[in-house]
C-alpha cells in the first residue's frame, strides 16, 4: 500500500497540472488498488483529499473522465464513502456527464451515480433536481 500512497501524492500533483499522461497512469493504479482491496483503498482515497479533485476532472472533453467516474463508482460501493462523495461535490459534474455521447463515460457515470445513491432515500430523490435524469 506504500505504492498507493505514492500514487495518491502523484495524483494530487498531476491533477492540478492536468498532465494527461501521468494522470492516466495514476488513475490506472487506483483502479488496480481498488480491485485488490476496495475498502482499504477507498479509506486512503478519502483521507488523501483526492475526491475533491475528481470533481474538476469530470469534464466531457477530458480523456480521463471515464476512468475518474469508474473510480468514483468503485469507491461508492462502500456505504461509508457515499456521503464523502456527495460532500466532495461529485453529484453535479456526474449528472452533467449524462449528456455525453461517449458510451464508456455514460456507463461509468451511471454506475457512479447509482452507487452513490444506492440505499439512500435522500439521494435517490436527486433525480427530481436534474432534468437529465427525468429524460432517461
């Protein structure tokens, strides 16, 4: 998990600089770590403050958008991570991505929103706030 700590530090730097190549590599490492130990990796992601950076990376023109949404979907599988995802401001940028023409972005965005809203009456009603959900 030391590798994970290094990846999280590097991700903070590359996300701020928007260095696409390095960013993709960091995101791949996070996805691998989540596949190996989702709960522990999610805790480290939360503790690192990376969730707040993800909101800025969720843009239709970014090449890493689908991977970021995938990471959010994986993290939000853990009940203890759902509120931090909402608090990090991830709902609005995810909902905006529902207008994307990219099928992978749509798939991962749907997973992320579904996992964040899963088993929470408060967040299941979020669809009423956004007309995009109503159209789907």
